[in-house]
């Protein structure tokens, strides 16, 4: 595969990782693979913005060699220390040992702690600019979008924003641009990416977008470090981030549960019926049969959560426990939730669920409901009523994202 | 003097320790930190901190 010229003299020299199926260890399922995007700018100073994941270093170097010998690279911009973007640096630095690396102070420290390379590193801060010749680059520190070291690079002459992981998607394609792919899939993957990686950082993101808007810099292309490049309508993804960062939710409910012998599932299904009959949308997931990454994505704009579990060893079951632990880290704001489940003797699952909810800062809309062994008709009716009452709380809670 | 926790990364500012790396001596209450002081771990600004209960 040859490099791809995204603007005159600026080339995508990244790689497509068609086969990766889990990311960040096993915290994110990448059913559609991903790409690691690196960009080569040909100017008086030959500049590479970010690299790729280490195992793909040779593929990136081959692409670079189509345009210019790697030895000619003068500058390397390291927007982010994470190994999927910096992993090819050691291989690259062996080819151009005199190149200067630019990044934030935390990036410098992080790169050293990852690779222990003795490279010439220039620390940059927001507002610093670097002349490449005809073009220049300016830098905007973007701490916690999504690591402390993160920064955005902007090229004013090209109206090109290179925000690294922000605005990315895990989406392996032969195409490079938003106008060349199915936009419903593109937005599905962008949503999934935000929900699973950036959700807890909403307040930081909202401020950063405000800061960038105030700079009043023209942007006609956003080239992230994963997936598709936004050129048709770059503000579509910025607007989506503003919505997500504002915790804007819809009046809908996600029922997420784990069941041992089907009783908790029976309750879950009846609750879903009650919610639908109350005129509120619902999605239902057996946590062990569904993909956690996709459940989290669905929950991003969902106002109400119902969590169910059978009681096992006086506690909730391990699948839902792991799920709730992950959710806690996402610091969901402006949601309402409640717990349900079946038990045989002492019970305990619903109490444990409520405990995690309170630790997560998620408001408990109503007391939990627990049923001994299999629910009878009366208890099934109680489940239905529980759900319709919950649906009212979701409606009352509004969709403005307030707590 | 109260401790304050960064809501972004969970770093806790302890006034007894200060933040010497950023030039803040031990014994500086959170309220007396300069406006442009940021979390030494993640870079979040002061408004992202909450009082430890």
C-alpha cells in the first residue's frame, strides 16, 4: 500500500490494522479493526507527526520510503506517548538519529520511561510554534484528552488539525476520508470510541473545545490518529463531542443483567415491556452475551439504567460486577438507575449493586426489587410496575444532563 | 487545612506537603494556590478539584 496524499505535500503514512480485535489490553473490542495514523509533511524541514504501533514500524518506514528516505526526517512531533502512536519511534530513530522530537514535558518523561531512548527532545507548550519552511506548526497542550501528555498539533497554512486520539475511531478501511465511507458506521465507531475512552473526561473536553473555538483558527480538516479523516464536515464530530461532553441524554433505558437460572432474566424482560408500554425506549443486554464496548456505547446517551443480578455468595454475579466496575470509572453524570434480581435465601445482589451505584455517583431513582427463586404472577406484575415507575423517573429527569 | 482531590485523575492535594515541584511550599492551603496552578499529575485546573470529605 502506497502512502496517501491528504493535502498537497502532506501524506498519510499510517497503517491499517485489520485484525486487531481487542484494544487497551482487553478493555475495548475493535470488531472493525483500527488504523494507526502517522502524517509526513514535506517542507524545508521534513516532519513526521506521530508514528504507529511498534509491530508495524517496518510498514510505516516502507511508506515513508516511497516519498523520502527516512534518514531525511528532521522533526518528529509526538502528540501522545501511548505505544500505539509512539511504538515505531525506536525503529525510526535508528534511521534518523539526529532528528528532533517535539512534545509536551510529560510526553518527554513518558517516552523515556517507555523506550529509554537518548533522543534530542524539545519540550513544547500551548502557543509555541515551529517553522518548517513554507508551513509552520503550532501546539495546543491537551492534558487528559486522553492522557496527561496529550497535545494537538495545528498547521495554519493548511487549516489542518492533528489532534491525535481526539475525534478518532477504531475503524479499519481502505478509504481515508469521511466522505468515502458509510457515515452511520463512522459515527457508530466514533460514539463507541468516545463512550469507552473519553466519557469520564467530558468536562476537560468541553473546556478544550471552548478554548480551541476561542482561538478562532480555521479548520478544514481534522486528521486523528485512529480511523477516518474528517474533511467533508469537520465540525460534525466537534459538535458531537460537545453534545457528549455535556452529558446530553435521551429518554431511554438500558437494562443490563446477569442471570443464573433465568429468574433475573424473566424479571428483566418484563421490565423492558413495562418501559416500552410507558412510552420510553429500551435496550436489554445479558451482560455475558453482549459486547461490553457496545453496551457502554449504547449507554452514552441513555438516561436510565436498570441493573439486575441473581445473588451468588451473598453478592452479585462476577460478570455484572466487572461491568459495573468499568462503568464506575466512566463517571457517568446526569443518570438515574435502580437494581433488581432474584435470590434463593439471604439475598444481597441488589444491595451490592446499589453500593456500586452510590460509589459511581449515579442517582438511585427508586428502591430495588428482589424476588425469591422464580417470580410468580404477582411478582411479575410488581416488576412491570417497577419499570413503569422507573420510566416516569427517566421522563421527569429530563434530557438536559442535569443530575 | 482541607485536602482536595482532582476529579480527573484522583490526585490528592495535601496542603501539608504542598507541591514543591511546582514551587508551592509545604503548608500552602488549597485556597492560596495561584489561579494558574494545575494538577501536577494530569494538568487539570483548580476548578476540577473537590474537597475531600
